[in-house]
C-alpha cells in the first residue's frame, strides 16, 4: 500500500552484496503474501539450509511427510555445485521457499526446478487467532556471498553469524566496567577454526569463569582447542547446557582441548583471569 524502496550495497573491499527492502502493509484482509526473489546462475545446484546450526539438504535429510514446501532457516541458505556457489544470509527474515512458489502443494520431494531463493517476507494464509491484516513498515535484509569450489559448511556458518552480529557491541550504562585499562585491540581467547563453530563465549551465570559453547558442524569427530590470550586459562571443566559442571579438563601451556563427536555440541567452563 506504499512505495517499495530497494537498496543494493556492494562494498569496495569485500565480495558480498547486501540487499534491503522497505515497504508498508495496509489494512487489506484478502489472502496475500510478499516475496523477494533471488534467481541464481548456478547449474546444476544443490540447496542446503542452516537448520539448528547444521547444514541440511532439503528433501534428502527429512522425514517422510515433513514440510517440503517452505523452510524456516537459522542464518543462511546455500546453492552450489562442485565448482561455484552462493551463500545467502537471512538475518531478519527466516522463511524461504526454494526453486519456485510451493506453498500449499504438500510436496513429497524436493526437486529444484531452478536455483532460485524466494525470501518469504509476509503472508496472512495461516488459520490462527490473530487478525488477517497487520499493517506497518516491513523491512527485509539479505546478504549474498559467492564462493568458488564446493560447499564449505564451516565458511557458511561463519558468514551467516558475521551478518547476524554485524552491529557493533554496546555496553549498557548499568553494567560494571573493567577497572583496568584494556588494550585498544586484542584477542580474549584463541578459539577453534574449521568445522568446529564457536556459538557463545559468555560470563558464567554464577560468576565462576567463562562459558564457551562449541559445535562440531561436520560428520567426523574433531578435536577443538581453546587457548589463552588476554584471558589466561588456569582451569577448565566440561559442563552441560545449564552450566552444571562435569569432568575436569587438563590445561597445558594455557590451552585446553576437547574431542567433540560428529554433529555434537561441547560446553566448557574456562577459569582464569585477564592477563595485562
């Protein structure tokens, strides 16, 4: 019901392309949906989506009878073959359709008619108990990054999270600040690379050290190491998602290592102090 404003931003020093769109919805209760279409020149193409922090191939890695018309993704969608591909980060708009318009078809398999991503921004198709029109400003943002070679799951996760966390950090006025002067630049901890993803680094809820959550986004067991930097590690333990302590882990030369089974998460409690 209002003007559509689309912007394309191409950074001078990067290969990614950022698309944003803004428009307003009015008080129209008729069935309607809005999409942004991204047709890609990749043939043949295999689609993969970020589902709960894991790469999933639609159709191939789904239970029979589960929804194959549309998907809710975590951070990214990737279309690729052995030679080239495109990863699309979806920081604000997680609903997507792949290849064509499929809503309501109840597909029993996924066959990409073409390598196209449909960002599904709005719809009022659902039989729910809220009103059929929800007027207001709609904002959509997608960031595309081409890549050479076959799909790299670790790179896709890194890219997706970098887009989600692209805004600078702000300290709230009520938070206690570090009383010592920290260096203008530095590294808190040395974290794993490759298929092992760092999901969180946070202060422990009980104030006892730092909690580091790691995810092995691969089909084989991986050894992951966390090393000292500004934060000097003196002790470490495994713990569960509720931060209940498990087994002690040895610290050697300021470094703690853990073996993470395929497609599993590890949570570590790291003890130590800022070393200035």
